[in-house]
C-alpha cells in the first residue's frame, strides 16, 4: 500500500504536473525535514540527523557516529491534497478534455492542494568525538503547489518544481571542540513551471503546459559557512550561525543569500532527553514576500522530548512541538511530531505543521502533514 501511494505521488508530480501560475509569497526552502518542521522549523544549532547539512554544516558535529541513510523517503502534503488522491484512486484524475478541466475548477474552488516528495540517500562519517565529521546528501525533491480560486472566473494557479541536490560538507572542531566551524558545497539542478490556466483557456481548448515541455531549467552551485559554539554546562547550551551564498540557477528561480542564527539546549535526566531550540532565520529579510519583513515570520522555536535514548542522536520514542511563522503548535495535546526509531536501522516520523503562504504572518495558513521513513545503519 505504501509503495502504491508513493508511486501515485511521484507520477502526479513528475508526469501529470497540473499547470497554472502561482505568484506565491511562500519561500520554498530545499531540504526541510520532518524533525525540524515539528520543532518549529529550527535546526541552525539543534540539527542532529541526516538533514543537518541543509541547516548548518557545523551542526554535523552533533552527529557522533557513522550514519548511512539509504534510502529515505519523505512525503509532505496539505489537507486539500487528499481530494487529489481520492480522484486518482477512482480513476477520475484526467484533465485532457474541456469538460474535465471545468469540472476540476468547480470541484476545487477555494482549495489549496500541496504535495512534496523528498527521496535519496545520506552519508555521515564521524572521525572523533570533538566534532570532526564528513557528510554528503544526494536528494531528489519534487513539489506541486496548486490553488483554484475566483468563483466568477475560475483559475488554476500552480507551481511545479523538480530539484536534484548534491552536497558535501565537513565540520571541523577548533581546540578542544567547544567551537566548531563548518563548510558545505552544493550543486543543484532545477526544473520548474509557474503558470496560470483559467476558464477562458479551457473554453479556448488551450493545451495544459507540462513540466517537461514548458518548464524552465537551470543549474548552479554554492556553499554554506557555519559555526557552532558548545558550552561545557550541564544543560549543553549551543549557539550556531550560518551564511548561505546565493546560488544562481540561470532561468530557474535562484536561491537567495541568507544569514541565520540559532541556539539550543540539551538536558538529560534518567530515561528522558529534552531539547529546546530557537532560530532567527533570514536576518537580512531576503526571502519570501516583499510585503512582509516581520520578525514574527522569521522566528522559530521548538521542544523535543526523547524517551529511552538509544544514542546521542535517537530515542526509541520522541515527541515534538513548536512555533513556526507566527503559528503555535495545534496538534493533539499541543504535539506537532512523533517519531519511532530503532537506532539508525529504521526511523518512522510523523509531523503536523503550518506554512504561511500569504502576504504576512497569520494571513493565509496552509496546514500540512509530513510522513517519513528511513532505513540505514
């Protein structure tokens, strides 16, 4: 069943690709993982899993073992995406004819289906306990973002993107390891489509654009430089920061420069491990909407409670909660994430979070769910 469901999403994203244009103000970060999203999308100082390179290369010092993640699959979807899945199950997801296109607009007016699939492999090699770690990610990320609006003249706004991301990095301890420096180098190949298709296009029998035929392409490379300072206190307080160089992707959307700071605290007591984290992302206001430069939208914080720790990176059961872009945790009992792990051999993650897709924080929330599975050693 899982394999069948994943096959559907991949086919939907990479082959069918509903067109439409979406002039979104959401900034679509690459490599966001279920753990960080459950903790309010923090990670500049607190990242400790196989997505650490996407947050801060110096945070790889939080990985104290060898870790091979092969394969991992992460699926993110909004509440409205379920209707697309049901259509596909019923064999009715077919927009070749004018009537099918009009019916789709009528059925999805006011809805905002969002789907993202991340899949690939990761490798981390810890060389010593001070924090010398080598890491690499090999990731494919596919995104489909649709919005159908304007009841008087229905129009489909859609965004589709396929990224192939390869990155390597190293974290290097200074002295006894209280200060760790990190650098990563990444290569990104991107194909994307940003288009609008409305009722007039359907009545004129205009062709639907597809990612393969009409998408723009681009590739480029860049690097991140980060630091992590770890105190010797019982609470293991950490302070981290990262600078991301702008990556020009030719005709595709560039990845802008970014500065970010974060702090985290780890406290262990018996069979419990508590992690608290806070990030201030995009300090120079380069990302997302031009109309919203609020501090609230860039503030992130979260908590993680590990029960029965299995290593310094995993616990048998982990519960998470957080605050992201002005939204408090809204899950059951305030929880936004649950994880079950058998060391690195099997990790199952579930996350609920809210992404702001409007012009300002609190205007247009998009509730989303993330499911994650990883096999490794």
